C-alpha cells in the first residue's frame, strides 16, 4: 500500500498534511505518535472509513476507493479498538462472518468457507471455545476472536487499531506474540497503532512516527528510534538505551515509559 500526498481535514482543521509513505509487504509496521498526531485519522483513511480531501492511497496500483466493498475486504481485514457484540453469538459463528466478502446473495457456506473458519480458529488457539458465547470470554480471548474473524477473510493486509488496549500485561504479550506469529507464518502485511513504544520496537519491522499530521520518521527501530527522535515525537524528555541487544525507551525520571 502506497500513500501519496495525503491530506485530511475536519472542516478547516487540517489533521493530515501532505503525508507520503508506504507499508512494506509482508512486514509489521506500527504507527506511533501522541494523541492528536494524526495516526488514527491515517488508519481510518487507509481502511476507507474516512475519505481524504487530497492525495491517493494505492493498493496493487488501484486507488482503494475504486474497489468494490467486497473486493476491498478480500484484500484488507480490520480489527478495531472497540468491537460490539449483539446477541448470544458463538465464537465460530462470529468468525464465520469473516467469509462474507466471498458469499453471493443468499448463498450458503461451502467447503472453502468452513476450511477458512477452522484454520482461523486453529491459528488463534480458539478451537476449545469455538462453541462458547463470545460475551462469556475474557478480554484477551475476545480480541483473539476478532483477529480470527479477520483471518477468515484471507486478506493480504491486517490493520489493527490499538489491539492491546484494555488488556492486562499477560494478554498484551500473548496477543503481540500471536500477531508476530501470524505475520511470520502467513506473510501478512500488518499495520497497527500502538501506544507502548517498547512493544512497538519489539514487534515491528518498521516504525512510523507522526507529529501534527506529518511524518517525523519512518524506518527500522534501530535506525529511527533515538533519544532525540522520541523526545521530539512526544514533546517530553525520553532516553533510548541498548539493554543486552534490546532497544528500550525510558523516562529519565520514572524508568520504563509506556505512551
């Protein structure tokens, strides 16, 4: 996916300002930035929830807004920060909704659909709870269900909006490991928003820092994550250290910094 000279505004308030960047195929790219930096707006433009006033977003050399809805869903799967569940739906039934882009009107699920659903359940370790109601699961399990539904779409891209929000540390680590594993096994191109810099550094192939609607940096963590860069990104003093081969972002006063 390539973004060229993208601008977006709410009325006269310009949020994205001539943004140009690309998401590397088969890699994990994470968007970083303070609140109001434009990362959520960029995410929503790339997933067609917002339409930019200027610029182009291309996917396979086609403007994403030229795709039919089902064709776009076959290429891009999206997991939002907050997801609502209506009724007493089971895990398997919710995951099966991921096959909607492949179904014709009034058509029933076929063998390919059943295979895709079962594979999605297996890859997210949900087989044992597949017949349980979604609302009865833990927060971490429910997040896996939404990822499984996205996997059932068999899309090339997986967009995740702050997937670790509201999860405790155990489930955050578990979910990030799952995302890394899916990227490695399936070759998914993953684009996500994270607030924890150190989590982003650990999991991502590339990082994009946004500030006031502009790209401050893009590249590998070891190339772009410096004390100067993150201090400028968040307008607060931060230090970057190498700890036994790991890049860590720390606050000079309180230690590990989660933003």
